[in-house]
C-alpha cells in the first residue's frame, strides 16, 4: 500500500514536469526564446513540485520502513481512546451509586480518562524508539517554565483540588466568602460559581476562596435567630422577662420550622438608655426568615401593651440672637 502511494506520487510529479515544457519560438530567435522558456520553466511550478518531492520522499521512505509501528500506534491510540471513555463512564456511575459527591466524582473520572490517554501516548513513543525517560524530562522542564508563567492559574488549580478534597462546602450550600454571599452552583478546577439572593452570578477564583475565611451558613440544619430590643429603664424587669419569655415560646409553637430544643430564651444583656434584651429562637435554616418576622411582630405588640417603649431622645437647640448694642460692648 505504501509503495503504491509512492509510485502514484512519482507519476503525478512526472506529469507536472512534462506539462511545464514549452516549444521553442520559430525564427532566428529560437535560441533566445528557448533560453527564456528554460528560465520560465525553472522558475515555474516545476520548482515547487521538486521542493514538495524532496519533502515527501523522506516521509514516504520512513513510513514505508516503519509501517508496522505506525499501524500499531494508530490501533493503540484508538483502543486507548475507547478505553478512556469506558473508564470515565464506569467510574462516574460507580461513584454516583456510592452516593459520592457529584463534583468530586466528575473530577476523578476525568482525571482517570486523561491518565489512560497519557499512558497510551507514552507507549506509542516507545514503539518508535524514542527514549521516554528523556522525553519525560523535557516535558518536566517545559512544565516548569509554563508553571512559572502561570503561577496564578496554578494556584487556582491547587486551591480547587484542595476544595474538592477537604470540601468545606458543597453544591447547594449558602456561603459567605471573600465578602460575597450566595449559594454554591458549581466548583470547578479554577473557579467557583455563586448565585446571590438577588439573582446575580459571581465567579470567584479558587485561590481567593481557599485563602480567606469561609462561612457556611447551611452546614448545620438548625440555626438561631436573635432580636435585640431596648425597653424603658422604668419598666418592671420581672414583668418584661415573663412577657418576652412567653412570646419566644409562642413563636416556637406557631411558626413551622421553629424548634423547642435548643430552648428559646429572653436574656437582659446591657443597659444603655434603657434595658437591652436579647431574644433568641432556634429553627430550621429555611424557616429563619419567617421565624424572625413573627418574633418582631409579637415583640412590638408586647412593648406597646406594657408601655415599655424607650422615650425618643430629643435634642433642643436654642439660637440666641445678639443685639447690636451687646456686640458693640464686646468690641470695646
């Protein structure tokens, strides 16, 4: 097959060279015309065809001498490509059946696929007599140079791997990180996607996330909401405590998602312009908004009923207009 291809190329080159020949012009100028034709033929397509032939001949000779290795390398790469796809699907299905995190499962499946392809490429290079050890050393040097040029990207990659391994949060968690608040939509190797409560998509570099404080607000299913209230300093402390304790317990009974354990509390914490009380109710994270809303309503009604509101502080400013006679006296 290779020999037939080489013969076909030779025939095409011969035909192209024959088509370049032109007859000499008649008359006494035949020699000059023949000279011109020769120059034109030397500068025409024949020169290009000769150059192409010089480049093709070594390639055809090498392929003819190593056709068995070339065929084996093609078959090996095809089988490796099919095997890598099968390995990726098998690993992904196995990890999903084991209730493994989907983000981490996709990462491991893709990594194994590329490892299989890399091993196949190295095996193909070995069949052609290429020293894989020296080739790996060259790749290492190239990788070092690329790493120095892409330090930021590699730091994001390393941080992404650490996030996937240590898993401080997962897809669907609500987090506060790097001054941003949102729900985690995806964790990639270089970036993490957050969806904010107002519908914005924030893409953060993994290095900025892993190098900062991470607050996972949905890690625990039960959370506490607190309300700080100031009542008049002239109010009865025992009465206020009884009323506030009763209303936080009422919230746990009325609002779905509120829990009685840990128990709600009403504690006096400070005295600044009145008595400062802290009301706390525990509930499921998805119900905290409705719990806090009902707590505010009941607290406002209780303060009005006890007439324990703090009087509004009013600052009175009096401007005294000086008379002309007084200004004259002060001038003297």
